């Protein structure tokens, strides 16, 4: 499958935006919880409201043909479905910002990512087509990382859902073609997604720890969350990019 090509699906994107709008309030509430907190739907609102949300989730899951395709996905809970809605929205933003009208990954985005890697002194231990594959995956990791930094509560929901049911985010048709190409078309791309989520999870933990320490000292937090992530952006890139091929005997 061509990693640089995305086939636009108007129906899928309209469904993604509709689901996101329907659940936006509860997605924000869920994203405000620290990832270390084990939450249930009862933590997200009053009983009557949560009952209505739960019923809507299971109705939407029942009507979603893509959730019926894969035999790899264990039974999905309402929380996992809500996390998936956030993930699908992040993928929508990723496609919108990084692909042109013909479905090609923008050369300007790839060029910016390559400059960043050069500035970070990141070198790939490969040549030819293998090196090109590593560069493509790295540029998409960086582009998706930027989306997650700007949409933090959705990123937290994605991480939470992934830890609860990774098959829903990796081996599922529900994640759309662009995600299939990014994260499931090879062992290398799947590893790239795991590394990206690990980096996001680590910095969420560190940021929450920093904020707790500040609050315990009764001091004002001077930096917004996005500033915190931005200051650590280079470290995040350096720790998630894969610089050599895997699964090759030398």
C-alpha cells in the first residue's frame, strides 16, 4: 500500500465530525482526568445524563458497520468507543492539515520534518528505499505529534483508549484508511505508533507531576499546557523516531 496516498472518503469524514460533535462535552470531561486515574462513565456526569450517553454509545456502535468487520477486537465498552471518537477526530485533523486535495502527503510537511530531524542531529541507519520508508514514517509521526499537542484532551482520550483496547486502534477498520497506512501496514509503522503513544503518555505524566508539585507549594502555574509540551518538543521527537529498520538479520 502506498504510504503517501490517502483516498478521500466524504461519508467517513462526515460520520467522524457528527460523532465528535455529539459527544464533545463528555469527551472534554474525560480528557480532563489524569491518565493515571481509572475512570468509569459514572465519573463523567450525573446518572441521568450518563445513562443517555451510554445508550447513545451502544446504539451508535450497533449501527457502525466498521465495528463489525474485525474479528480481532474484543467487546467494546462505551468508554473505549468514546476514546475511539477522539482518535478518529485526530486522524481527521491529521488528514486535513497534512494531505493535499489529491490525497498526497504534502511535500512541505515532509520537508519541514526532515529539517527538524537534521537540526536534532537525527541520522537514519539505512540507505535507499529502507531509509525513505523510515523518513516517511518519521515525518508522519512528527505531523501527528503536532496535532496531538494542539488537541490535548483528545490525545489523552486516545492514549486511554489504546491502553484499554489496543486492537481497536491498530487492527481495526474503524480507524480509516489514512490510519491504516500509518499504523498497520507494517511492523515498523506499528512500532512507530507505539513509540509515539509512549512519548505522549510520558510527558502527560511529567506535566501532571509538575502541576501537582506547584499546587502543593501553593504557587501559580506560569505556563500553559501547550507551552510545556512545546518546550519538550525536540526531546519528544528524539525519543520516538525510529532510526534503523527492524526485523532484518544482518
